[in-house]
C-alpha cells in the first residue's frame, strides 16, 4: 500500500486537495484503504474521507463497483443519533471515494486502554449500541466491520457507530497479518462459514464488544488465526464473573446467551439484549437460605454443671463462643434437630454394626476385669458405645466444689472440621464422642486454644497476576485467589504481571475475617506476538537477536520496534511495529523460500549472447541497473562478481537483491520470478 505522509493544515500554508476537499491529516489505517480527516470548504464542515483502489484486473470489476455503490446507497438513508452519517460515494477510474461524518472522540479500544468503564456506563453504552443496530437492521443495513475500533464515545457519553455502508470484500481488504488477527475475534460463527451477514451476526459481534467492556478481555482472542477461529466456532467463553469479580453472575448469563453459537438462541434484537442487561443489574444477588433454627433449650448455668434437662435432645451440643468476636466465652445449648433421613441412617447403621458393638463390649468387659476398674460414672445410656481413642487421660467428673473452682477459668473450644466429632464443653465438663447415639464424658484440664485465623482474597484486572506476601515466599499464587490460615496482623501484598506496574498493598487481617483486595494493574508495556510460517524462525528486534524462535510473545516498551525474522533457506521478513502501552500487536509473515544462488550465471558477451544456447532454457532473467553505475549486487546474501549494470540467469524462486556503493545508502528489492520470466530492476542510489 502506498504510504501517505500525515499532513496538518497548521504545518503547511496550503493543504492538499482532492477535487473540492482539503486533506487535513491521515487517520489510523483500517482494513480498507486510507482514511483522511478532510474539510469541505464549500460547506464549511469537517468530514472523514476514505479512498481505496479496486483491482482493475478483476473480470467482474464492474460488478464489484456496483456492489460498493449499492452498499453505500443503502447506508446513506441512516439517520440516527448513534450512527455516524454517511454522505457520498463515487469513483474515478478504479479509485473509490467515500465521505462520512467525522466524529471527534475516543474509540472504545482507546477508551478501554485508558481506563475501565464503570458498570452503569457500560449499560448506557449497551443501550445506545442496541438502538443503533436495531434502527439499521430495520432499514435492511448490516454492519460488516463491527468492533471496538469502529465505535466512538463522545465526551458527553454519546455512542457513535462508524463505517456503516463499507463493503467487506476479499479484493478490497488490505489487512496486514497483525490487523487481521486484531479484527478476527469480533466475527460471528456464521461469518466464519461465509454465510450471509444478518441481524444475529451483528448482535453476536455487539455481545463480543460488551464482553470486552465488562472484563477488559476479548472472549475469543488467540495467538494466531486458527486459535481465534476455533474459539469462535467451538469454544464457549468463560463466564464474565470468573474473568472479573465485579461482574454480577446475572449479567454474565445475559452476555453468554447473546454469544450462543446457535443464532436462534441469542436475543433477537439489541433492545431486548440491553433490557436483559438492565434487569440483571437491578436483580439482587441470591442470598443463601438460612437453616431452620431448633427450638430454644433451657439455658444452663455455667457455674454449676448438671445433667441435660428433660427437654433437650440426646445429642444436644453446648457451644462456647466469644461475644461479638471478643471478650469472655459464653455457653449456649444448641440442640441438633434430627431429620427422618438421619434417624433412618443411624438406625440402619446400628443394626449393621451389632456384631462390632458386641465385640467392643467383650473387650471392655475383659479390660475392666483385668484392671479391676469399672467406669461406674459412665451413664448407662452410653455404656454400649465403643471407646474413643484419646491422648488425654480419662477421669471422672469432678465434684461440685471443683467444678465451681474451674468455672472461674473460661475455656475456648476449637472445632475440628476434619473429624466427624462433636465437642460439648462447659466449665468443668467436656463431652466428646463420635456422631453416634453414644458419647464419652471426660473432664480434662482446660487447655489454651490457638488464636482464630483470617483470610485475604486477591483479584486483579487483568487476571492471572502473581501474588506475593511478605514473609510467605514461594507459594506461587495467581489471581483470583483466596489465601487462608493467616494469623491476625499486617501483611504486605504485592500483585505483579509482566507488562504492568506492580501494585503493593498493606492489608490488616483480623481474626475470623476475610479481607478483599481488588487491584487494577496499570499497563506500562506493550505485547508483541510474533509468529510466521514456517515456525522456528529466529526473531531479531531492533537489531538485537532475542535468542528465541517463532512463535513467541515479547513484552516491550511503547515505541516503534523493528522486527526481523530469519530462517535458513528462506528470505528474511521484517517490518516496523508501532506498539502502545497495553496494546497487543501481532506480526506473522509467511516466509518465502529463497532461490538458489550457487548456480547463478551472468548473461551477455560472446557467441552465447548472439546465438543463445541451451544454458538459458528454464531460467529467469533479471536485469539490474543503478544510477550511478558500479554498485555491488548481493543476491540472497551472496555477492556477485560483477557490478551494475548486470544481467543474470537464475532458477525460478524468490530473491532478495541489495545494491551497495560507497557513499550511498543501500537499496533493497525483492524479486519473485518464474520460469522464462524477465525482470528489470533500475534503482537510483541516494547519499
């Protein structure tokens, strides 16, 4: 594509003109042609001017021109506050000119690179986008390039959809591999199958844009086109609330429905999609259903232990817990209300374990006989229960005076969730046993329990960032992550990710509490995905060999970077890539097989030039000239013995030709030749 120098009206006394239009500056290049900001001096308004070439070698070039004009004519009737107006379309020779309303504002892509829109703002944008698409669809017009680069947002929050009326045709597209990889994730499954564009396909692309607004990531992004196409056609995207914790699950369900692979399962209109999002935002998150509380049992006096009162269930539990998380422990009776299912299971278990219980009773009787001890203090109702292994000595209940003395020392009992054991504790009495009808009663000395622990939940945008907690190195946590078993205190939490500035937070963890840390990392680097065909090419960036081969991803400073791929037997491929902070660019050229240089022949001179001969049959002719003469010729890295002018005979293939001369800048040229082809290269060297 021809390079166009950016020119502003302020820097030149007279702006260049295209017929009656003055070009102000060249805008960022899209997928078709070149776009300029221009001014119509007669109407006194600023417009966007797009111009591109139609291949004149096409057999049906006239039919293609008619399609371009027809699409533009259909879009010219659109008059909606959320759609950029389309003005004119025409062509001169094989150059097509289209003019439209110039919108001064940020594209959604630029907006998301600068900040993350709030949820209410996204809902407002979704409503405007849905209205714009519904209006165009009612007129029979469908957008063929809907993505974040073709939607702008004005400072007052008004959304504008650009490029309605632009025909997408393979003969018009001038996408670089990086541009194609950037646009591909916004296609619908139907477009991948080359089906006709319709309302459902547009709404799928719109849902992809909304997914990216909510989560700051595209649901179908990939390292190469094959990965992107497979994700669009076959892979269901992750729920939005998994990608970003701020997204309510109800909103996630709406967007995923709009991204259904089957068009009939999506929302039929943009208005219904926006309404569903609005309802999802209004809906309250589901609350957990609290279990029914059992009837209150008679309160026990903590100072004097006594047997359960007649109204308590047999497996009642006395719990001790501090009031409001601090202060002395208080005891309360929590009777466990048995359910029919539990009673039935218990009954069945007891009948099945009759033999085991009988054996245990025999063992207990034998031990009692041998040691001449009989635990008379064990209540008869628990006499048949198997003994519970314990490291603590088993003792009899203390008399009332001793219990009164123990009541002055409150006891905190730590739960043991990994064992099916219940613990009942009041001052002076500890009741411990398996979850069966029987239990064993002991009275151990009060033991201090470990302090309660806290948790930290860390999430980030983007996700998959590394979490480091000072003093807890080597854990390898990634966001989102909940980190538990933390003693109360102050913790220094660092969240980092390549290409982003690290974020350091100081978190105060309290006993029994969970602290939430939500980090939005600031992008300071750009991301460059370098691929190519065939893979395995060495990657040179800014003249430095990276030591890596394709495919590879690099985190680079925002700047213009020169990327060069080298592979033995292939021509080098290189390009300059403009990288901005937070931007992901791709460079994926197809390397051309280098032509042979070991059998190059120099033509001319002697009888061979007059009468020809068999030596030139099946060869291609390359005639090379330079101004001034005498330049060194280097072909695929091999220098020729003769300087310019020179004519050479080569096999069919790809050739990289460099002309060098002292005091002048080198000149590079690529030549792709076939059998019997004749190619002329005539270059002017500059100092």
